[in-house]
């Protein structure tokens, strides 16, 4: 029921039934979410994921946000610091998760420590332009929501999803190109120890065993996408155990069947996304990478990182600063500052 309510709130607004009298509420009231007023409430970012923080216990209102923004321009209130503090804590937790993931991979694959910077590889002018269009479309969605124009809001949301999908596809291709270069520099599994004479490769697993191995690898990828490092590692170890079981069988001389899907776990060459901490493999397809970039977990962490950068950009002469300067100037004192 909560999930359905969330979807209806996103589509039609939290006050879709018209039973909330916002005229009686002020943005400064204690039951109003200051984080939402400041531009971003983490409770909205990871809905229906393992990182779901649950519904926000406080009121989210676009009208109250508009009232707050008008008051902020006048220098009356500023809740940016509240939001910045929370975002910093979330990012610190994410960075710890990333470091734990890299440390775990180092024991299996030393080169994983030199992970490709996903954020740098995927930031091209085209991607940045798409990100700009996405931000503008988000504002458009909120504007239609505030005006009660449901049909226009739905159309704007559809356009928003198209832009996000286009950006995810572009980012996937950029990262795939980087992974191709990375993979080309890696030794192939059958070339790690070049033999003096041909050495037969192990028999490929029987269809049922191979299916189980693939399921374990897929499970590991999904868990890695969700940032569940320990569970992902356990699934990888289970797949490794299945492969070792096959290796004990009588070897076959046909090494052509030894594909990327059948290599050792360390040969999956996992990398860690430096934005959300999810596991990625240099063998991932463009579709798999696009799903990652379009996933709620990655998008959520990308939003909070972008918001933190925005909050930390110093504003030299905002309205409140000009107001203080004007006070000093007109009173003729160099030591008089409004608090």
C-alpha cells in the first residue's frame, strides 16, 4: 500500500485528494521538511531499493518550497546547511562502502585497486548537456505539479525519462569503450601461464551446472549493483565452487569452449563505481551498463553528489550579503554587521 501511495504522490502530488490545507501551514512549521525546502530530501531518492529510507515523516509541499525560496532571497531563512550536513554523511558512508569494496577486490585482483573513474570517463559535453536538460525538465515537472496541471506533468515526466534513458545509453557506451581498453591490457585466462606444450582446458560444465553458475554470477552482479558487498562476494564464491567442481572432471582438449562466462571469478575483472559503489565488470554489456546508469541507486547518489557541489559553491554576492553591505554603507560604519 505504501508503494502504491508513493507512486500516486509522484504522479499526482501529495495533495491529490485536496485534503491538505496548506493555506494554514507555513514553511517554517516544525512538521515541514526543511531538506525538501532546500531542494532535495534523501527519502525521495532511493524508493523501492535496498537503500530505501522509508517515507519522510514531514510534509513535502512545492508551494511551501516556493514560499521558502522567496523568503531565502530576502535573507530571512536558509536551510542549506541542514541539507549539506545530511548529504555529507550519506556520501561519507558511500565512500566507506567503496573503499571496503576496493579492499576486498584487491585480495583477489590487485588491478581492481586502479579502478576506472566512472564519473570522469562518462562526463563528456554531450552528457553534461543532457544532464542540464534533465535538471530543466525536473523543474518543469515541479512547476506543472504546483499549478495542478496533471496531464502536462505526465508528459513532462515521460520526456524526463526519455532524457535519462538517452543519457544512460551514452554513459554506457563511453564506459564500455573504456572497459574495452582496460580489458585489452589484461592477460587472457588461458594466457596467464603459457605452457611449452598445449595444455587441455577443463571440460565445460554440463548445461544444468552452467545455468547455476550463470545464476550465481547474475545474483552477484545484482547484489553488487545494490551495494551489498558481502552478499555479492558470497555469490561469487558459490559460483567459483561450482567451477572448481567442474575442473575436477576429466579435461577436454577443446579449449575453444573456454569463454569469458567460464573464467575464474578473479577473471571477471570487477570494478567499483566511484559514484554509488556498485560492482561493474569489464565484461558487462552496454545494456547492463545502461541499466546501471539508469538505476535508482546510481541516480540517487549522483543527485546528492551534484547537490553537495552546488551547495558548496561560494556565492560572493547573494541578496543577503548585499543587504548587509547596504546596511553598513548607509550607517557609515565599517564595523556594523547584521547577524
